[in-house]
C-alpha cells in the first residue's frame, strides 16, 4: 500500500562493540511537518504574527525530531505534526493570496527552494563522494524542482527521507490559487472530495502507477488540512458554533482512531503508514487547535526566543535535522574512545543522542540558516532569535530622537 509517511527514521544509539564507524539508524517512521515558511497571522485575515500559530509550528518541529530520534509510533497520535503544519501553511497561503497569485506563488517557492538548493548541493556532493553514479541525469532536475522524489542512494536514505514533505508542500503551494477559489465557492464539497480521494488512496484505487502514485497519495492525505487552514484564515471556523466544531472533530478523531486501531503497522499504530487514519485524525486535531485557541498568551522570555528561532529557521531545522541525527552516530562512536566519556556519559542511551542532536541542529542554523533570510529578501542573520525585540527597541530609540 502506498504510504503517506513521516519523513525519515528514528536513529538507534551507537554501541561500544566494534569501534567507530557509522551505522545507519533504525526503521523508517511515519509523519512530521515540514515547516511552513515562517510568518503567521491570526484567523480572520489580520496582519502580523500570531504567537499561538508560531507555538504550534515550533511544537510540531520539536515533535518531529523527537519522533525521528526515539521512533515512538504513538507520537503520531499524541500530536500529528504534519497535518498541523500543513494547516498552518494553508492559512498563510490564503492570507498571502490577497495579493496577485503569481507573485505569491513565486515568493513562496523562493522561500522554500533557496534553502532546499543548498541542502541539495550538499547531499548530492556527499552521495557522489560515496560512489554514487546517477543513472538518469534528467531526474537530477528533481534536485532543483522536487515535484517528485529526487534520486538518491541507500547511504543517504535517512538524510533525504524528509523530502517527501517538501514535495507535497511544493505541490500544494502551486495548486493554492485554484484550491482557494474552489474552496471559497464550495467548502463542504472540497472537503468531501478530499475525503473520497483519501479513501481511494487507502485502498489502492487511485488510477495511477509509480512514480506518480506516491506523491498523489501524500497530496490527498494532507489536502484537507491545507483546506482547513483556508477555513481558519477566512474566519469560517470561528463562525461555526463551538459544539458543531467539537462534534465534527470528535467524529474525525473517533473514525481515524478506530481505523488506525484496526489497521496497525509493524511498528504499532503509526499514522504515517495509514493514509485514511492520518487524514481523519489530523483533521480532528486541526479543527480543535484552530477553533479553540487562547485569546492571549503570556510572554516567557526563554521560550519565546526558542519559538521565534524555530519559526525563523523552520525550513532549515526540518531539512537538516535528519543530517544531525545521522551525524550524531559517528560523533557518539568517537566518544566511546575517550575513557572519561565512556565512564561518565550514557553513550548508549537514545535520550543522550537526542541531546547531542540539538547542538548539531544549532550548527546547521548558524551555517546555512541564513539562506532563509536571503530567500525572504531580509538581511541575513546567523541566529535570528530575539531580533524582533531588538528591532522594536531600535524603533523606539529612533522615535525618541525625533
């Protein structure tokens, strides 16, 4: 059955047995979020950032890293990151499409593809250094515009696994002008059509073959979440009675949970391997999270900085977190050769690998994250957390000087 999986695989901690050397971390998993490009707004079309949506995006990214480190299938039920991320991205797309569609699509593609191109260049060079010889050079164009899965090697399988999200996000951005027009004309019909297509995908009834099948399955699995993002932006969710939203969400959650329970995977109940359950469960979560959101959020200095950083570097964190997981394995292997580390650090614990991964992600943010600023036509920053606060202070000083 075709899968709408979460990008990548949980990585197993290294073992002290045979000395150094990388061992590719463990089984492939199911579902994360590629990050929506960073700015957000409140439902109903207001401008500016919405700190609640930023928080959801940051939590989704952290959950992705947790899942891919520990491989806990139940995390896909606890917090369906991918569906939530697509809903947030759909909301942003609807807000942006108040402007001319062509310029909006071009801008969104630029923000996605510029960081992706740097990632693609690095991964392609690494694969070539490890002996890769591309069999079809025209497929190399997918490393420029990933409308389908770009070619790769078994060595890089974990590193490039998250690219399915990039591909799905790219297609939804390209289709958004027409999807938004259709949704505003007939929202219920559009959501019903998404549900019908997911049922066909679940039971292998889509009249497609590979390589087109898998991208379409991923697309229809998360299209409803994207449309619910439209509904949030247009204020349709807020216009519904609370009990109506609760009833609809409960129906989605019960149906999705039941289907997941009756269609378990080898890893247990993993939504990333069950398209229909993924679509229903994610839609239920999205309905509740976007309809019942806090009116105000207290500022917590440290947490606000982390949330701001994750949002400003969402594409970087998503693209490079699997590289960090991959790199953590030989790094921890080297620690086994240091007697002090071997005696005092839990080198064989997965949670220790999780701690090691975050400084590596931080290094990626510093080394390549600035490409997100270039893509957004902003001044490049190495570490963007707190930049907005300094900007407000600078404007205040300028106003005082006048």
